[in-house]
């Protein structure tokens, strides 16, 4: 499958660009693996002070590339998949430096969680945020991801997204507190100002904030979830969701 993580470095600032533009930057397993490796490399480099996340081709990121889900045929494989995704997300969460997400266009599914795990989110007016999986694939989220979305959007706004499949506009995401600022022509200037301000801060203070945040999130990761994953990923509805998505038709969910 196509897709890559483009790595750029400018002094103490590293930029990771999620690149699979023909599929709105849906995330392949190869991209997840590369993303995890890069986060671990960054974590070991004390000279890196800021990580910037971007998407290629006018979108931030979609969820996992749906083609991977054709291989998930049992609930147990769903448990393994969720553990894998959590490991990738943990590599990002474990960083002790600020993470700035720059969002254009689509930011959904796994891309939404990457943005939620970032410390600051700058976006363009055309950005759209959501996780419409109840309308498309019929899968689920991890407890840790759900808790982070509650913290970033608020419980009611998160429920609005998940229960209706609605994508929020940039303004709605700003009003909810998920987005730091909405910019158009001044986006790069605002991001540059933010990074400059971060580079003037005390590194140990930043590390302390990030470590405390990591410990708080760790508690959510301890919630029992495997029985939920087995019931969802082992269902006929999930197989129907994957097939209908790939066949570009509306899913016929039956609750089984």
C-alpha cells in the first residue's frame, strides 16, 4: 500500500508529514510503523524541542486505510489491532516536547486522535474534524482515545460527533476548545510565532507538563476493553462496514 511519513528537520524543530494524498492521507500500517519509529528517535534526541505534525496534499489525515481491515476476521484480531494502534499513539504521547498539529482539510479517525494527542492545533477554515465510524465501518475507539476526545472537545460535543457521524467545522472545533486558532493566509506565520515562543520556554518545565499529562492518560489506558473489541470486531456488522466502504455503498447494519 502507498503512504509514507516525510521527515524534515530545521534545527530544534522536527516536522512529520503524513503523506498518502491519493487516499486523503489514510494511515497504512507502514505509515504507523514509520511514525512510531520516528517518535522514538525524537524521544532520544535532547536537541529536538518541538514536533510539528502535518498532512500532505491539503488534508491532515484520515483513519486507518480501510484495506487493512479486510484481514480482520475475528474479535481476537480486533484486540490485536487496537493494541497495535495504542502502541503507536503511546509513542506520540510519551514525547516530552510540545507537539503542534497543523490541520488542513480532513482530520478524522486516527488523524483526529493524533490531533487530540497534540498540545496545540492550528487549522485552516476548511478543516473538518470527526470520527464517523458508527456510520461507515462499525468499529470502535479505545478508552484512552475516547477520554482524550472528551477532554479536548467536551463530553457532549464528542457524543455529537460519534453518535451522529457529523464532522465539525473549524469554527465549531475552535468553539469547543479543540483548536488553538483558525488561520488562513496567516497560518504559517502563527505557527512560526508559536514555535518561537516554545523555544524560549524552560525545557524542564515543558518536560514536567508532558510527564504529568502522560501519567494522567496512563490511567485511562488501564480500563478493561478487550471484551468490547471482541464483540465489535468479531461482528457481522463490522465485516459489512468494511465491505460497503470498499464497494462505495451505504452499510446495512443489523446490530449483530
